[in-house]
C-alpha cells in the first residue's frame, strides 16, 4: 500500500478552506503530481513523513528552535481542514498553512543544517550499519525537497495545503 503526504503550494486567494472543495482540488493536483513537482509547486513524502518530522525535532535542542516549535511546521504545521456534513470516513485528512506559517517553515528549513540534524537523529531513524549512507541520502533528499518547496512557496506569498493519500 502506498501512503503519501502531498504538499501543494497555492495562492491563498484562490483556495477555499472547504474539505470537499479541497479534496477535488488536491485530487486533480495529485493526478498532475509529477508535472507539479517539476514546476516546483508540489512535493510529497512516501511513508516516512513521521520520521522526517522526527529528524526536524532534533533541532528542538539546537539554536534553530524557538519557543513555538518551528520544527513542527514543515511536515505537521498548519490547521486541520474540517470535514463537512455528510463527509465520507475515507476522505483524506488535510492541513492548511497560511502564508505567514509557510514563511516560518521556509525560514526554519533555510536555517537548520541537515548534517546537524542527521548527527542528532540519524541513528534513531535507523541510520546505522551498511545502509547508513543510503538512508542518510534519502533523508537529505526529503530535506532538500522540502527546503526548496517551502522557499519557493514563501517567496511567492503562497499558502500550502497538505493531504494524506492512502
């Protein structure tokens, strides 16, 4: 089974925080995911998004952490979009981040060094033994993808919608 967290940058003025509307919008975006990733308006993380969030939590003890836990923003930040009346139990969970939150996430990702995060959390994430270099590379790719995605979204003044597809 394939499970992804899908991140999509959007002009805040063109989005409705309505679960049914966003489900249709994000479903279309998922259908066009490869092209949208190439265009820089989308990214995704398959299965390991909780571990990616744990990687960022390693910054909680470092200088990059503030009192409002900016390390939560890249993966879990934002506010849930409530399901409407008559919602299907299979409707995907969604999170909406407004442009200021997107900017905070971008600032955090630009400031936090991957090597420091990996040194703090890599072993907990399974980064030991012969596969350590491959696992490190996987997390580095997620970090680089999120950093460039949030950086572009923030510089454009965009919001971000996140959805979990199963």
